[in-house]
C-alpha cells in the first residue's frame, strides 16, 4: 500500500498507524495521533524508540518485531504509560503489510475505567455480602404449571447461610430447598406466592431446628422468578419476648394466686365474723340459764344464815359451781374453735399412757355426774406417742355428750395396736334422729330431740377438726331412743407396753 492510499484511514474511529521495518512512523491517522498524545509532525519519520524510550522492552514491541519478521498477526491488550505518566488502555491489532506493520488501536481506557469501577464496587458488595452478619441468599422460584410455588433453588448464599442450613456453601448453591430443608411448609409457600404475585416484599419469622435460632426472613423479588432473602437473627429478641411473656404469665399467676389467697382470707374473716355473731346470740341465750341459776342460788345462800341450813347452802354452792363450769365450758369451746379456725392448733406429739389419760377423764366426769358410771375396757399396748391434749379434748367432748344425752351409764372401749389407736364411746341415751345425722358435725347444729338439754352445737365440729389434725377418722352409729356410739381412730407412729 503506498503512502497516499493510507488517506482512507484518516477519519476512522480506530487509530491506524503504519510502522516500517526500522520502527519508524510512516503514517498515523487522527485517532492514532490522539491515542499517541504527540503532534503528528513530531512522530512522522521518527522511530518508536526515539519517541517512547524503553518501548523495546514491551510486549507491544516484541509483537511488532515478530510481525515484521514472521508476518504474524497479533491482537493484544496494552496498557500504555505516556511520557506525562498517565495510563492508556488500548486494544491493538498488529497486521503485517507491505513495508512494515499496520497497528490498529482502539482506546479502551474509559471502558477499562468503568470495568475497574464496576469490579471495585462488585468487590465492595461482595465484601459486604460475605461479611454480613445476616444470611443472604438469592433463590430461584420453582413453580408448577399453574404458577404455584413448589420449591426454591439456591443461586447464591453468603457464608453465614452455612450456620442456618448446616451445610457448606458449595453444598447449598445449585441445590433445591426441598433437598436441604424439606418441602416448603404452607406458611412459607403462601408468603413466597404473595411476593412473586405482587412483587411486594414480605417478612416472616422462622425457627431453625438445626441451630435452634429464630430468624426474621425478609423476602424481596430480585427479578421475575428470583427472590432475595435476608435472614436476621432475632433469637435474642425472641428470648427477651419469651422471658417477658413468661414474666407476665408468672405475674398474672401471682396476681391470681394472691387474689385467691385474699379471697380465702376474706372468706375466713367473714366466716369468723359470722361465727362470732352466732356465738354472741347463742351465748346470750345459753348464758342466761346458768347466770340466773347463779344469781338465785347466791341470793338463797344469803338467806340461809343459820347453821342448820348448811345442807341447803352446800346444794346451792354446788349449783353455782356447776353453772360456772358450764359457762367456762362454753367459753373454752369457743376459744378452741377460734384457734382451730385461725389455723393456730398444731399437733404436738409426746409419749404418754393412754390408760392413765382415759382414767383421769373418767374420774373428772364421775365427780361431776356421780349418779352415772363410766365403764372402761382397754385392749393392747399402753404407751403411745401422740398429741395428748388433742386426744383428751376429743374424749372429753364425746364422753360429756354421752353423759349429757343419756343420763345413764356410759362405756369406753379403747384398743392400742402398733400403728393405730381406737376409742369407742357408747351410751344408751336419746340417740340422734336419722334425718339429723348428716348434720351433726356442722357448727351450731343441734338435733331436733335435744329438748332443753344444754349445748352449743360446737363440740362435734371441734372434735372432727381435731381428728383431722391427727389424720384420724370419726364414725358413729345411733338410733333414737336406743343410744349412740362414736368411734375415733388415730394412726400412731409408735406404741409400746409400759
Ligand atoms: P352440743 O353442744 O349441742 O352437744 P355437739 O356439737 O357436741 O353440740 O353435738 C351436736 C349435736 O349432736 C347435739 O346437739 C346432739 O343433737 C347430737 N349429739 C351429739 N352427741 C350425741 C349423743 N351422744 N347422743 C345423742 N345426740 C348427740
């Protein structure tokens, strides 16, 4: 090609330069001059080595050399450092031609810069992506023929995803979700469906059984058919929520419990108040007879001044004593009940002789009711470890009722075995009418056949409570006009013979 023919290259976008065998610039079009950053005149006729010292050591030069020598064609990407220190990137095509080589240059500096910027930004995002605390995945949605979401395919996942799925990244990418985590559950399928149908992001909370952690999964549509998931570890929040919920429940429970307790104590207080007012009305009635007896006996004693009235005086003193005892009995019954109601009575075991205790009680009664005898039969061991005061109170109540409601002789049968004490108090008195029998342990209850026989209706209720404290049992049989038999049994920790 003669020099004049190069003119056709003058206005080409690509740079065209022709170098002869001495590496001299023979021709440069406008673009090549722009690429070379030297005015045309300062290049034409000069060698490359003169204009760009050191070029001999470059790959470009080697290629030009081989092309000149062997007629080879080369394509290369060349980074070119200009004398001003700036860098230029060129794609070069070296073609052998008659008299030298033709070099076509395309300036790719801008493209390279953009590529570099893109690479940098990709790297930046990759770093963020990999360094993210949150598991991040890109997944492809798999649907059936009707467009219904059936599965997912992992396209990308960052390192943290390994913790959630319990697999290495290379075992995740390219796998279907169903292969790793099992089939989609209804909730997840519905949410994914919504995301792809509406292109709107959605969130769901999930518990991962594998690592026992909670995640808030945000799902975005990346492009049709692809989603991005961001899995935020919310275990701490969930735990705090759970704790709060538990605390609230506990608090509610405590409030309930306290309300219950308050209700119970309020009920007890009401019950006690009721008991007291009933006691006051009962006492004002029951106290009247003994008090008027005391008053009349005292006035009579005053009148029996002479010595031969001694017998009458003694009779009235005895009447006063009996009335006072009666009053004291009523009061102590009430005090016992009050103590029981307040839960202040507690068992207090001691070793004692059951024979001795029963005999003591019988003696006291025989002093009080000399015309009635109390017969006593005991069988078995004699020493017992139990609450003596409670056993005494139970017996006093049962025996006093037997005496009071029979006015005939009374019988006590006791039996002490290794682990059980039983005492039966039998009378042949008025009996308890059948229709009243189920009520006799109720406070203030008195059967309808007591006619004028003094009483408060508290004794058996107290007895029942005492028996309960000792984990015992109380049973009775009764027939009107024939008599009554009360039997108490107590479990015993140990018993022996004297
Ligand atoms: P009270 O002070 O009236 O005797 P209790 O609580 O001891 O109260 O007895 C309740 C009721 O049971 C008595 O009022 C009486 O009707 C009946 N009762 C108790 N023991 C006997 C008994 N041994 N014989 C007949 N009735 C009895």
